[in-house]
C-alpha cells in the first residue's frame, strides 16, 4: 500500500520539508503532483520518478525525469518552487491575509494506486497584527505574542510600493517587532516614488522606538530593491538611528524615479529628498545613460539601462551612497543574473566601501550564482521571472533561473535570521 509522508506537515513557510513515498513497486514509474491556491489562483507542479529497489521515492535524494517534470534536480521542495499558475499573468504567491496559510495538496499515482497528503505553510505564527496610521506614519506592525521587549525591524518594499506585510509577519514569527512601513502607494502618501522625503523615515523610526521600546534600542532596516537602496541611504544619512541593515538586491547608488515615477515628472525625476532638496541620482548629468536597450527589450530588462549609466565615472561618484558612514552591521543579498540592476556588482562596491570605515563592523554578503532580483522568501514559486510593473505597467523581467532563485531565497533567509540573532543580541557600538 502506498504511504506518502510529509514531514513536518504543518509549519512555518521557511521550514524545509521532507517528502517521501513508500510502498511502490520497485522500478515502477511514480507520478507526483502538487496543487496550491494562491490568492485565488491555482498553481501546480509535477514530477515523475522511478521507485528504487525498496519501492521508495525520496524527493530530497532522487532526480525526477526532466521531460516529465517541472524541475530536474533532487530537491525536497522542488514541487513548491517549480509551481506554475493556471492563469499565466498571475504572480502573487501569497494569500492576501498573512494569517491565511498556503495549503498544498500533494498527489501520487503509481500503477493503479494513488495517495495524497497535505503540506501547510504558515507566514504569521503566534503574532498579532496592528494597523498603524498615526503621527504621519502609515504601516502595519506585527508583534510576537510574547510581551517582553524585542529587537525591531522596519520592512521596506521596492518600486511596487504598498506594504510588505508577509515579510514583516515572518520577521515577527521569529521574535522581532516588525513594521511593514508604507512610503508610497499607501493612504496619506504619494502614488509615486518621486520626491520621497527621508524625514518621513526618521519619523517612523522614532515612532517605532516609542511604541515598542525595542530590546537594546535595536532597530534594523530591511529593504528590497528600491527599499534596499533606501535602507543603505538611511543608514548612511542617519547612522545613529539605524542599528543594522538587511539589503535584498540593493544598489550602491541613488537612482531616479524610474519605473515608479510620477508620469508627469518622468522616470528621470529625483527620488529622495533631504531637507526638501533632491539628492543627486545616477542619471543626473550622466553622459552615457540611455534607456534605448531597456525600451527595446521585451520583457524589459532594466539592468541593460543601468549598465549604460555605469559608464560615466563622474556621475557614479556624484550619486554614490556614502555607505562608509554606516555605523552598524550590514547584510547584503544578491544574485548574479539580476534583471533589474546589477546587484552583485553593486554589492561588491558596497563591501569595498564598508571596508574603509574607521570603526569596522560586521559585513556579510550572500551572492547566489544565476539568481535574479526576486530573492526575498524561502520555499515559494520562483517560476515567474516576468511581471507587469504595478506603476509603469511595463512588462519587465527580474532575471535569474528558477532553481537559482529558489536557492537564493532559501540561503538568503537563513543568513538573515542568523545575522539578526548575532547583531541584535547585545547593544551595538
């Protein structure tokens, strides 16, 4: 009799699982499928194996038949990251509510026999959600159920705007007070990234410190893409206010508004303001910057335009984020095939600059070969490299290979948790 085992069956989304089958006929073909409804759209994957001489299939150890599978390597979670949506344009891998788990049905067919099991992934585990709209700050605060003071993390999204609730909830599930902070495309803020004032973020950090009284006064900033650019910029501009930086696919430079620009101002409009004055950005007075390669590629690969801007040394120097002013620890996460901008190259620049600090602090860099831009979460589908940008409405690519993005998500998140455990355990400085 077939026996399908998922261990653990129900756990946090970042918990790896083991999937194994017993009771098949040795040498018999075994077909395994996975189905998950994500934000109302069904995502599916499948793999075909040959049962070993014990009548077993262990997904972590056996390579599926590439021609009959959605992935082609031994990987216990391959059925998750290789899932494809039944609606081609679908990209949302989470349900809208962070408390709504992802439930995957795994089905097995071997000969005339079949069996199924369930794999449940939870994002918010023993946390509470608090909507925030006070003192000019808009976001959602997630707190662990344990009322004792916790280190805090501010979570910033990229050029999509809105709130990064799922990542903030995941931080809180690991014992951190996490604020998903909105800075555009949220109530009370602009619909565009253009002319965003940095003082808003100092206000948010002050509000969070007062609200949660974080352990050791520790407030880290975790940012993705434009949010990672912003995290480094905030730590360089206000070094005493930022305890640590976690930068997913960051830049080493200040950029213009680009895909998230107010269309009336154009994509070369400034993004960040300090004391009402716009910061110099990479496109400003750049003699080589060109949008031609970006505009002519479909899906649009933004990195092609950025590479032209990096030919002007003077413009680079003027727009460089002065990361050497950062006082706290820094974690950088990148992939070598980033389609949005050359994050690996940027991270190398940041690492080199951080080495010149007068008071050295911890710097870590996880750089995954062949991975693209979208590397924030472990154990989610990585099959959709193209997306319709929510502001510009252009069809773009994040770059990367699905297996590499899956590895990057897994290894990066593991590094994030270890980094935070290390740097938040005692006062910095």
